[in-house]
C-alpha cells in the first residue's frame, strides 16, 4: 500500500455559487509522480485528529495571506490579500497536531509561512515594499511560466534538502509577495536567495519537516531535482506508515 499524502487546498469563489475549495492539479501530480496517493484535506472546523489517522504525510499548499495579527502585526498592509480565518484556523490546528505526532510535512509557499507563524515566527507582509533590495520574487503570469527558474537559492549542506538535492545551489521559480521575517524557535534556515531572503527551512527535531518558499510542484516535470523534495517526503511517509501499522507512533 502506498502512503497517503494529505494536501490542504485554498479557498476561492466560483461565479455565483459562493465559496469553493481550490488547488492546482500540479500538487496532486507531484505526489503521484513521487509514489504517493494524494487526498485533499478541505479546511473545516470539524477537527483534525481524525485526519491524522488517514494520512502518512501532509503538504501545506500555497495560496493567499495569513491574517497578520496571528504573528503580532497590528496593521494590515494594503497588499495583504485573501485572508481566510477558516483556512488559517484549520491549517494551524492541523500543523500543531501533525508536529505532535511527528507526521512528515512538506510546506510550500504559503505553507512555509504557516510553518513559521505556527511555531512563533513573523512575516514580511509585502516584500517589494518592506524588504530593501529584494530580488524579483514574482513570476511572469503566462501559463507555463512557473516551470522556469527566475532566481537561485543557496542550499545549506548537511540538511534534509541539501541531501535530497545533492547540490548547494538550485534554480527556483518565485511567486510570493510575503516571506519569512523573524525565524520561529527550532527552525533552521537551509536556503536563501541572493538578497538573503529565507527560501527554505527545516525543523531538525522532527523526522521530516521541510518548508520551501518556491513551487516545486510546478517545476518537477521540467526540472527533475524538484521532484526529489516530494520523493523525500514520500520516503519518510513510508517509514511513518510502517511505524503506525506497528503501533510505534501515536496516530492522534
Ligand atoms: Mn523567491
């Protein structure tokens, strides 16, 4: 049996039908390509413990911004957009429970921000206006453009991501107007762009908690090295699943 990887979708709207859950298919394709079975975890207030009984790993996906007062900001920047308390509440609850159970986690774009804020860190609400001398972190809008790297990320050796990539530099896409500011306790920075912005973090206390600010799910088909991040998640999910079957991890 393959590991089951839960993916958190975002929230949008569809014509006159009200709110919908939305997520690019590329996340599902990346999990499938890495040997996992994807399952969507729609944000709700119904509880997260039951979900942890189903999944062997979790991807926190990209999307809109976290409510700024969750990390102590007393203002909302004019560029901060798409705040959803439903999604924030759900993802922070899921993160806390998943960390407690040591479930393997890959946190992508908004996901790395959820990881940092959930552990007590803060964010730049708008990199272009709040981070001096930033490189360009916005991808051109044409369909298909997200598979192309637009900046490099320097990768730390002797890290999860360094071992997976086997290199100290990786070209990445970039589509984020926010980024990590004060690093949360326990996190380790393992990737930075040329402007010293934080692009990748890990939580060394856990078996596999990796956050990246870029979108590997949109690059893996054209650039194989980005599939290795999902392969790393799947390898740990296989171990976790086996331990869960033996009753050696708490599946709360
Ligand atoms: Mn970037």
